[in-house]
């Protein structure tokens, strides 16, 4: 049995336990990341420390980690892997290394939650 993600299930098949307000909140968080105006965080290879609001956490079965997306207090989008699930809306103080910058998002590695 392979469990499907919400993206793989047509909306007409979603059970009634998925609240429309939850979907609106998720769409709003994704829109905030997509249209973040803060630019990139640091430069590739630099060490950074910042506070973020987690906007999305997705588990990767392939890698066995969660991929977190968030926004800094300066409206910069960041993306990194983490060993634990973190709820959307959670505020984290993190530090890590800038691995890559692409599509208005800074990818971090070796991230530690402070």
C-alpha cells in the first residue's frame, strides 16, 4: 500500500476532514513564499543565522528527512532539510550554510535549530 500525498489525490476525492480554511491557509503561505520580496539570504558558502516562520514541511521518503520552507523576518524565502517535522506557523531561530540561491529562495545545509 502506497500512501498518496494531497498533491496526488484529485480534490474531488479528498475526505471531508480536510477543512477548506486549512487549504486557504496553505495556499496563502505558499503565495507568501512565492512572492517574497527580501531577496537572497547571505552569499553561497557563507554562514547565516536568522529567525524564520515555517511555511511548509514535507517528508521525503527517499531521504528520510523533512524539507522545510520558511520566511525570515526580512521576507527572504529559505529552504532546508531537517530531521523532525515542524508545524507551519512555527517560529525558529536557525543557523546554517548557504548552499544555493535560485528562484528567489536560499537553500541552506547543515542547519541547526538554536
